[in-house]
C-alpha cells in the first residue's frame, strides 16, 4: 500500500509537469487548434485575449521574469510531492515496525505457550484419555487423594464456609465507592445575618491564599461564588453569609491522595478564619443524600435546636465522621410583632385587618399590572424606604388610614428584634432536625456505628424525643435487601436450567456447591485488598452465580458420559477431572485476564469498576481450585450413596 501511494505521488508529479502542455492543446489558437477546437480567429475576443497573453509572455521572457511567473506552479507541485512522499515513507516504516513487533510477540508467545503446555502436562497428564496417561500428573494424584479422604474434603468445605462467615462479618460496608474525580467544593458559612460585602471581605483572604499556592497544591481551576445563585432555588442554609469554593485539580496518577492532601490544606486555611464553618461536598453517583444523616424527632423547635447542637458537638469529636453540621441553624434576624388583642378590641380594630395592613405597607401589595406587548408587569405599592427602614419607623406606621384619630402600630403591638427559624422540616407529619456528616476515617458502616454509640451514650434523651440514623445507610439497607432477592433469584434460575438439562435434581445441587466456594474467594479477596462491601461488589457476586458453575458443568457432564460407557464411578471421576482440567484452566484464565484491566484500577471512575472486577476474579480463582477437588468428592459421595440405595432396593 505504501509503495502504491509512493507511485501515485510520482504520477501526480508528472501530471502537474505535463498539465500546461495539455492545456495548450485545448486552448483555441494553440498548437492543437486544428485537431481539438476551432481557430481563435473565428472569435475576435478570444483572438485579442490570446494576443495579449502572447505579448505578455514575450515581454516576460525578454525581462527574465520566468521564475516569478512559474513560482506558484512549482511551489504547488513541490508541496504535493513532499506530502505524498512523507505519507508513503511513514506507511512504509509503520508497516515495518508493526511487522517486527508481531514477529517479536510471536516468538514470546511461543515461549510462554510452551511453558503453559509443560504446566498443564504436569498438572493433568497428556491430552489423551488413556488411563495410563491419566495416572501421571500432579492433579491426578490430588484427585485420588481427595477421593480417598472424603472426610478431609468435607471438613475443608465446612472450614471454608466458617472462614467466609467470620471474615464477611468484618468487612466494612458502603453504598457505593467514593469516586475521586479531582473535583470538590468547599461550602463556607459565616454567622447568619452577615452582609454580603462583609462575607467577601472576610473570605477574600482565603481565596487569595489559595490562588497564591495554586501551583503548589496542584489546583487547575478555582471557582468562587459569594452569596447564593438567584437563578436556582435557595437552600435554607444559603444567603449573603455563605460562599462556595469549587476546586478542580490537575490530573494525577493518584487522585485520592491528591484530593485528601488539598482538602487538608484548605481546611487548615479556613480554620484560621474566626466564626466560619465549612463542609466538603463531592460529586455523588446515584444518591443525593449525605453518607450519615441523624434524624432527631421532637415537637418544640427550641428544644430540637438544643439537642441538634448538642449532637453536632458530640459527633464532631468522632474521627469516623467529618464535616458534621446541623440543618437547624440560627435563623436570620427579623422584626417580630406581638399584638395586644385587648388594645385592638378597644380601638375597634380587627387583628387580621391590621396584620394585612402592616404587611402591605412593609412588603407591598400589587395595585395593578402594566401590559406591554405579551408581558404583564405587576406594579407593587409600598412605603418608601425612609418610612420603613428602622424598627422605630415601623412602629410609627398608621394602621387605620382614613380614621379620625391616627393609631400608630406601637400603641397596639410590641416590636422586638429576634431570630427567626432557619427552617421547619417535617417528616411523616412530625417536626425533625437533621444532623449531616461525611465519612472521615473508615467506611459507612464504621461511621454509622460510631454515631449510634456516641448518641446513645453521650446524650440523655427524654421519652418524647429520639433519633434515627438515615442517609446513605438507609439506602444501603434497602439496596442490600433487593440485592439479596436478586441473588436468590439468580441461584434459583441457574438451578432450574441445570435441572432441565441434566434431568436430575441431585447433580445440579452438586454443581451449585461451586457458588458458595466462589464467595469464599470473593470475601477473602475483598478483605486482603481492603475493599468495602458495596452495591457493585454485590453485582459481581450475582455475576459469579452464572460464571463459576460452567467448570463444574463440564466436569460433571463428562463424568456422566464416562459412566454411561460402563466405567466405574471412581475411575470415571478421575478420568473426567484429568481430561477436563485443560478446558477448565483455559476458561478460568480467559475470564481472569479479561477482567484484569478493570481490576488494575486505571483511568477515571476506577473506584466503581475495581471492586466488581476483584470480586469476580477472586471468586473465579477460588472456585476453580476448589471445584477441581471438592466437586469430584461430592459427586463421588452422592454416587456411592446412590449405588448403595439401588443395591438396598434390589435386596
């Protein structure tokens, strides 16, 4: 292909060289006018144009400007020729490199294949199915030992299940692995009521410090927003006193360590600012809830706030929790009007009318609407700023306009400056206060246990109040129930399919022993690698139910075939194991190698892919090793039991 492209480059070179001669043949009045076209003399305009061109050409030749006239043509021809030449040479070298790499890889694969062939020969003997060949090999000796010691194999199975149960109880749990996308947000808040200009002045120093150390921290972009976004719905904890620092980090080979390092440094910076509280938020997949949410139930708002603050202070000292904050915070300052009903009645007024009158004067009331094209703009009327800017001004408002004697508001009500509630939250019709927290050191299960123990032992709850831990912990419980159901359904479907194929209820039961043996490897693999039990791990375990039975199916099916040919039970099992060893090992190797890139944790989102791959790989490996010994033993025991039962019936 490269040579063909190179030849085309040469053809293009000659085409551009001969192009003016072909053009001259077709040009009226040229050398080929008698053959290819009419004479230019038949067209006066063409004859005049051709004469002008010939005159210019003769003048060019006499003045020595040939190079200037032909320079664009030669430049174009040189560029095209150079481009085609480079492409041709590049393809030639690419093909040479690929061919060399293929030959080198072929030689390496030959050597690796020879080593695997020797390994398989040692484990299971030769490819032939003769009994003399089956007697050789390590696996043949192992399977004979397993059949001779069924009690040891049963003890091994029981020990593996007990170990799995014990280790599984120690696994940490989480809803989903925390994904590190080199992106997080610091939400900072000053005391409620802090004006926007003061918030900017206080937190601007932190912003400058971050920008100053931007390169040292590995920060790519810093986005800061003071106050709240008016285009979105305002949260109860947002206002002029709050700010958001969104940090985008530069790509790193270890994003988790890079994030934790930068978050620690930024926490130290914000910690130097007095009266500021911070929390860190990250992009969360499939869940909008905080990892740990404590729901405190009660009816009295001041009492709810007191217990909420006490729980916040208590949980902040727990290392398993981070960014502990209550949702029931100090409210914004407000003017509270307490009406004297007796005075209102004495003046012949109505409480509802007075309250609406004050609202319309301070907040405003829609008087009419202004129509402009297809828009209707409301016109709101209220008092001027100078008449309602201070508490004293509000107290002087006349609440009976048009009356004989003006009645000021402060004569029938008491005006005080107080603190309003930040929010009133109800769940199932009951007032609640929430305390939210991220996970500090450990996992979701560790954080929930620490919070539960601290609240039980550190706070004396009255009988009419209590707490409930929700958040991702509640979602994990619901997801776990659904996943248990899915796992049970998958086991049932696998059993039904095998029972229909084998036309037996016993042999599928024997094959199903491979599934718990796969879970042995999964649990041990998670424990050794420090991976938490999560939804993605459960999905991998459900996948295992349909993968690991394949090896046992191959083994049992061939054992049935040999027994159908009249071979004895013990010899049929040994022969089937030795013959099917190679396909079983090849199937396991392809599965493991196919999932290995996922298990290595390369690229973005590896936190989601790696636990599933590790669960499947460790389960397949353990199931394969145990299948080669345990399944023949169980098959042998059930076969002996069947033969004895048959002999008993004959007697």
